[in-house]
C-alpha cells in the first residue's frame, strides 16, 4: 500500500523474504498443501481467460512468438554455453530448459495488459497461447534430449589436446579405465594408484576433469559409450574398465569396450539387483547396491552371533553364485 505495489508483487516479495529466513523450511512444508490447490486454480483461471479466437486472428504473431520460444531461445542458450567453452551436454540441457515460458509470464502479461495498459489485450492473449503450447511441448521434447546429446557428442570433433594428460600404455603396468569420479570412483582410483596401476578416469564433468589433470591423475572428458573416447583412454591395451556410476549406460559401455578389446574385464555398479542380472550376460562382473548392502549387513550380524570368518565367507560366495545364476559348488575358503 505504501509503495503502491500490487498484491501479486507484494506476495512475491514476501515469499522471497520468508525464503531467506530461518523459517523457510517450516513455511514451505506448511504451504505445500495450499500450493497444489492454488496451482490448479491458477491454471483454471488461465484457461478461462484464454481466447482461442484472438489467437487465430493474430496467428502470424502467435506463430512467431511460439517459434521464438521453442527455437530461438534454446539455440541462443546453447550458443552462449558453447562460447563459454562448456560441454555440449550442458548446452542442450540449458537450451531445453529455456524452450518454454514460465507461469510467471502469465501474471506479467495480464498485469501489463489489463492493469497498466502497456500491452494490448491481444498481445497478452498471444503470450498466454505461446506459453501454453511451449509448456505442453517442452515435456515431450525433453524425452529426446539424451538422444540429441549422444548424437552431438558422437559427431563432435575431438580436441587436439584431449589426450595430452593421458600417458601411453606401459608394458610393465596394468591399465584400468574408471568411468565416473563420484565417491566410488574416487575410492577405486585411490586404491588402484596405491598399487601402481595406471588409471585413466572418464568423467562428464569438465571441471572435475581439469582438476584431476592438474593433480596428476589422467582424465578425459567424454561419453564412455563412444569408441573414439575409449581409444583415447587406451582401452585397447587396458586390462579392465570399471563403471562406477549407477546411472551410466553400463550395457552400452561394455559393448563399446568389448568391440575394441575382447579380453577386457568389465566391472559395473548398479543400484538394483534386477539391473545386475541383465548386465551379467556376456561375462561382465556386476555389483548391485542392494546385493552388497544385504551381504555386508548379514555378514556383520553373523559375526556378532558367533560365526567364523570361514563360515561367513562361504555363505557370501554361495549367495553370490546363486544370484549370478551359477550352480552351487563345493567352495574352498582360504
């Protein structure tokens, strides 16, 4: 009232203030039930205020606005990301996120047209129509983002200095390729390097790759499914490739690695046991989070109940063989 601001703008500022306070989490949880109800009312009001006849009458403007949102904005975002020397993957994701008009645009267009007279009413209707179309199509378009990323990275030229930090394979050392440098990848890399194993890290985070190379750990930025990336990492001479990221396309990575080195050991990590069964086809060694947690907890409990290490190890091996679909055998435990 004092600043002659609208209720909508006042509510927006109030939300910003509360969001920065120590009561932010409590306020968000209390407002969650109301948020869904107000979201429904908001879109109902948008639908009621939308006039299809006005959109048809000014169809060239509507078509141009929609094309700007779905084409020009994403392409501009992609170009900016690439000019900043960021990966194509990030550019596609940012471009896809920009291929829509947010709900806040409805409010701005309505206020500009009906309250302040900055926009003509038909322009506000066109913006609303473009927003509805872009929001509807954006969800469908995002399904093809992974395919587009893979296509761009597959056909992208390899930088001349891409493998500058990757040494030539040594005849007296084993080489292992670690895909992903999350917590599991970090532990594996540290242990392997401790025993003088040549480790090459394949990572999708360009900042992580730069940091590893500065620390003296050979690393490459790229998709491990691509043959030319695997060749740069020395997969043809490598003894093993370890996929440490649960979300990585382990099956495709294994196929690409085996096409270049039939004798390579492929080890992969998955979250669920159901995924592990499919990946084990072809002789891959697969470790699922569910399986490892169950075995670790059971082993710890058995030891507390008085079982010997020999008994625990025998049961662990028998369980692994059963889960891998192998026949039970007499197991010798050292």
